[in-house]
C-alpha cells in the first residue's frame, strides 16, 4: 500500500529499531519500541481490516502524534496534492475504518491514514478481544 500521512499528524520519522513483541498482545499492536525514553506501541498492519503483513522489513518508523509507531518499508517524500485529487474512501472498502481519504496523483492511488480513526479502531479491536 502507498500511504499518505499528514505532517500535522506526524511527530517524526525515525530509523527502524527492533520491536519487542508483547506476549498476549492486543490486536492491532505488534509490540513496543523505546522512543524518547518511553514505550511506544507499534502498529501490526496485518491486524487492520484490508491489510496484510508487508513483505519487507521496516526501514523506518513514522511516529504519530497520538503516540503510535507505524513501521514503514520505504518512504518517497512529500507531496502537495491539488484539491481535485482527493476522493472519499469507497464505503465497501474494508480499510474505510482507518482511512481519511484517497488521493489519485500521477496515476498513483495514495491512501490517507487518519490517526483518530486508526486509534478508535485499535480501541474497538481491544474491546472485541
């Protein structure tokens, strides 16, 4: 998946470090890393609706403002898409529960991660357990 993250939702991007798996982990959380002297939960992509485990090893970690780490296989850079590039997520798409929109730019489909929706989904997954 090619994802977009708003710079307003992003604390920083850091080099990938080993993730300590959690025994009996909650769905949606793979494990934790130490970030600025505190435990930072790391997202388990495979637990999200419409996702699979990425095939490669993470090279970086996006640290979101709601204190969640997103493992990334690669980073391309920044873009400023025009307003007409944005679309709503298809209501039938399983990823609708954690996406904020779809952007179509230069033949690419980019999915905007909505941290608030993502955190709400992780809370629901934990309660369903």
